[in-house]
DNA sequence: GCCGTTTTCGGCCCGACTGTTTTCAGTCG
C-alpha cells in the first residue's frame, strides 16, 4: 500500500465534492465534503494516523460518514465510494473546473449533451456552433471560454509575494491618490503576507463607487477586464495577475477590510464568536437585536468581540483567536527593529557588487552591521571561494573595519554542507570567521533520513552559527527536499544553532508554518536577504512579513540585536548562547 | 453530510455580476 498522506486525504475529499456537484447532489452534502477537506488540511496534528485509527469523531465537521471514509482511505490506501463515483466520469473532466466561469452545471451540460470531457475537446467545440445551441450558452460565453483557455496557457496561476509587491503598492498609491477615495488598502492574502498569491484584493472607501470601478478598469497595465459592475470590478494585468476592486462606503470600510482580508477560516471563527454575543458579522456591518457597537476602524470590530486586534499576518485560524481572547497575542517583530543582517554575497563569489558597495548600501538602509557570507569552494557554479581567497577576504574585512565608524562588517562564509554532513572548510579556517552560515547546495535527492542526518551533523559543529535556506525550496518552481523539520528544530534548540529566515522572494525559507514551533523551543532566527546585489537588501521587508506570519517577536530574531550586543553574542561559545 | 444551551429535524452565507433571458440561473468570492 502506498504511503497515505494528508494531501491524499484532502484531495480525495475535494474530488468527491466535485463529483457530487457534477451529479447534481444536494449542495449541502457537497459542502460537507469540501468543509471536511479544509478541516483535514488545517488540522494541527498527525491527521493521517488518527484517521487510520478511526479517531476523528471528536473533530467538529467530521461526522460518521466522513470518519468512516477517511478511516478506510487511511488504513487501506483506497476508498471504494470514491472509486465508484470516479468511474462515472472521465478523469480529464476535472481540468474543466480550472477554467474561470465554468462550474458544475455548465460542465455537466457540456458533457451530457456534447460529450465534452477535456479542455482540448472544449476548445475544439468552441470553433463550431453546436455549443451555442445549448441553453445558457450564447456567443459571449463561447468567446469568454476561449479567452480563458488562452490566458491559462499564457499566464501563471500564482505569483510570488515579493515579485508582486512593487506593482501592488504602485496601484494602491494610485487608488489612494484618487480625489474620491478616502481610504484604500490591499486586503486578502497579500495583507496576510502569504508567500504566494493568486490575486490582489483592492478595497477603497468612496462615495463614488461607479467612478472608481471605471478608474480601476482603465489602468494602463490592464490586459483584460474580467468583470465590471457598480461596486466591484476584476481585471487581469499584462503580467497575468488578477486584481479585484471593491468600492464601499466609508462606514462599511472597516467591515469590508476585515472581511476581505480573511482568511476564510479566521472569519468563520470570528463570526461564531459574534453570534454568541447576539451579533451577526458580515462584509458591511454588525446586525442583531442587541445594542450594535460603534465601528470606525477595523480594530473596533475585534474590540467589540472582546478580542485584541489581530495582525493580518496571523489571521489563519492557527490559534490567534484564542490568543486574542486571552490578550496574549505576541508583539510582532517590525522592519525597523532590524539592526543588521548576515547572509550576503559579493563579487568575490556570485554577487554583483563589491564588499564596499554592499557595506555602503547597508549603511543606507540604516543598518549597523552586515555579514558577508560568500559561497565556499565546492560551489564551483557560484564561483565559491577557495581557502586562500577566503583568508584574503577575511583580511580585507578586518581592514575595512579599522576605518569604519559606527558600522561593522562581519566575516562569514556560506559554507556548503557536503553530502555526508561534513563542511566545505576545515574547522581551523572556520574558527577565523566571525560566523558561519551552513547550507545545502547539492545532492538534493537524498532520502529524508539521510538529509536530516546530514544537516544535523552540520549543526553539531561548533563553528556553524546558522543554517541557510533550510529546505532549498524555490516557490512555484522546486519543492523542498525531504527533511524532518521537527527533528531539525529540536536539534537547533539543543545545539543553539540559529535557523535563517531567507528573505529571497523565491525562497522565504524556512516556511512560516514552522516558526511558532521553533520559537517555543527558544530557537532564534536570523532574517537574511541572501542579497546578491545592493538593491536586494530590500528583501528584508519580505522576511519580516513572513517572520510576523510565523508569530516571531523582536526577541526571537538575532539580527534585531544592536552592534554591541551582537558582538558579545558572537564571542560566546555556541553552547552558551 | 453535519450540527445541536433553539438538540434528532430543519437549516446550512449570501450579495454582486454576467449572460441569456423576459424574471433568473450560474459562478465567484
């Protein structure tokens, strides 16, 4: 039997929901499966083992039927009910659900009447006329389907936070500067700082919503207008990114901001708290028979429900509501708490700027210190430094520091963790450095156990200050390598090894979902841009956003220490840190 | 299919927009 994973449980429930929709089943039954998928996805614990032991009954939203099905799937690897359902339709039918504008009813009509069972056959059918003979399908529907298929081939479905942010902020400024706009924000997953985004949700407060949707859809960057109504509009930009706009009154704005920031799970939990107080919360208002609280800002909504205001990054229903009820939310780290940063490259290896240029840029950023960590000798592809060149660089940094005032460079190395867990330089050389970042750059395919052991061995080295980009993932491009992160975190706690939060928009590694756990074990992070150019020091802003998402406070972040503190800290033997 | 301090049946979020249709179904978020 193949290894059953959480992902398999989730996907199976979601596919059952789709199949039931296709069959025209009771929509609430469909929702129960979809809801179940969400619960399994977000469950904090080993849901697969619990399912295999038939111990899910106490979880709200999982009833007898779902428990039984998850038990069968987790313990045998297959689910008869699902297999039977699935055999009623061709597998390729599922891809039609990926097209915006096509839902179960339309897909069923296409399949039942014309035998259309894939995007390919749909595209062919659109060239003919038979589709327009179906009830509900006119010429506009056909041309819309064709453009959706074309866009799907041309554009990505998701985007990296850091790659979207500059444009997002430009568009937001434009909306804010409109004379009929009193308040504006980007809500949604952008405000929650998810590492990848599907779209941007703009929100404006305005007395002239029609004018604003027209303004929005006339932006130069617009590739197509998806919808445009009186209070909302959707556009696709030239880069493929979808942007939605909601225009609401100033009174409704705090509610809309809260509602459209999400997450859905956070809002569901919030609404149920409201209901217990006799209040109903929606995207525009509080309603109810009781005295309605006065709301001018988003924070007033939380206050009215007896909660601390929850920072958007935390709104994932991962314990923040309970913490807000107890007034125990963390004071999250902020960008201007950072005093320096550690993982940066220069022209000595694969960077674009010299040591002096990087130092000047760091000073411009208001930093008190900058760690230089060029690649080590095994990273030939990145022009890694030989032992001799590293010694020269250390000397150069010492000279720089003799002349520098109120600023300091730290001599480090991004030293490769070799396949067997040994480091790329001898301990004698590592001891000359102020610090050392240890990273994996090859042999990504090792089995989980070996990869974990490899990194643990590196952490056990006295000279390894921190781990670089822990899982090697490249967002939307390359999966993390197999690694037991729980063990890594435990070992980091034991060996006093720092785990980097790599701020490169492609990495944002380690993943934000693990930081709370690391924090609770007193593992420190260092927010590092992995800068290969001076302008990439700006990546620090993304790292801070993800650190906040991981519940990290100022005291959990090594590079919030001021220069004198960090010097003392680095001087300590590792086990005393 | 799930839930319940309104508790074993009856309700489950609903408003905005589009397209095709003469009053509304389907989709989305």
